[in-house]
């Protein structure tokens, strides 16, 4: 019995000590993305169901999204160190959702500047404790060491950074999916880290703190840059055409249908039950999110009409 107790303790320690490994995908020379899971956040996927990225410059590394935990942030840094010896100098929080900023404490301990929009920081302070409690419940021991660490520099509209020879522009385009959406644009490479303004492959999520009409406007503003490659918030690196099909077309469909039902004197229940969203059925998470999305958009359209 004593031997069995020792063995169990050893296995427990071994499991806790197991390190997470992330595999970045090269988008272009010195630009990389870690593609997150298409499903919702779970213990199994480490809460990492969004895309993270980084840009290697002569003056340091810029990280896009610090992840949902210090564990993920540490793994991201380990992946970066396999590619370059340059230090992480900047971290961009694309919005206020936990998987974009709960790894901040790790990178701040390295001396990095943490950047986000004014609106993202406001929501972080309002909802951060609630987010952290939920993630601790979901991720259990994988959330250990994760602390709320807020941005150190805020962006009201735009900011340009020089990573040596590489220029990076940070563009506030919210409110869209959230009030504080921030995109990262690499004008020399024509690469756009669109954050949650763009979803591909999986159905986007319309949430109460977002603004669907402004989301469409934010999408159009980013596509006017004429990017060659788009890194969405969720899904593989993609094209303008695919981004438009999976994001803009769906958002406009929801808005048009919600307005049609409302103008005809219909109710929220009519919108949810009678609007046929089958043309978007191929998107992952369709069954989970389609009705919820119509519910939320109808309420937005109804609110704006009165």
C-alpha cells in the first residue's frame, strides 16, 4: 500500500510538470501564427481557441495575443526562442477576451510593453476578475500562476511601431466583436492580423458587448488596406474572399433578416425560429451558435430602431 501511494504521488507530479508545446506556422519571413482550436475553450485545448502570432524584427519581437494563461504565454515564448534570440519587446492585446490577454503577466515580467485599445482596457478592468474565475474553473491546474495584468500603453486610434526595418501599425477598429478590437497591420508585407473582426472556417460569435453594424464597418475598413494574407482571430490564415464569405456575408445576412422580421412586426422568437441560416451550415460550431447569433442581432436591431 505504501508503495502504491508513492507511485500515485510520482505520477501526479509528472503530470503537473508536463510542458505545453506550441507549433508556430510561418506566414512569411519573420511572421508567424499559432493557430488555435476551432472549438470552444476547454481544458483539453488549454483555453487556446484563438490565434496568436508574432513578428520578428531587428529591434525585437512583437507578440500578438498573450494567450489565456501564463502557461500558454510561457509556451509561446519557448516557441519564439526556437526561432530567434531577439527579446520580446511588445505584446498586443487584440481585445478584452481572456485568450488575448491573460498571459500578460508573463511577458510583463520579461520587460515587454503591453498595448491595447482604451476600450479593451476598460472592459478588462470591468470583467477581468470574472474571466479569471471562469478560466480557473475550466483550466484547473493549467491556470496556476495566471494573474490579471493590464496593458501598460493604451491606443485611442492608431500607433506605429518600428521593429528595426519592419513597420507595424496598430489600428483601433472597434466596436465590433467587442468594444476594443485592435488590428495589427504590416504594410510592407501586406499581412493583416485582423483579430476577431475576421473569423474563417468556424461560425463567428455575436456577443452582448459587441456591435454588429459597426463590425461590418470595421471589416470594410480593414479590407480597404488590400491585405494579401489575413490572420483571422479564429481559423487558418486566409484571403480577403474567404474572410468576406465567412464573416461579412454572415453578419450582413443576420442584420438584413433581423430587420426584415422586425419591419414585418415579427418577434424575437420569429427571428430565431423562422430565419433559415442553412447556407452557413458548413461553418464549424453552426449548431451551437446560429440561433444564439440571431437572438443577439435581433435585439441589437430592435434596440437601434427605438
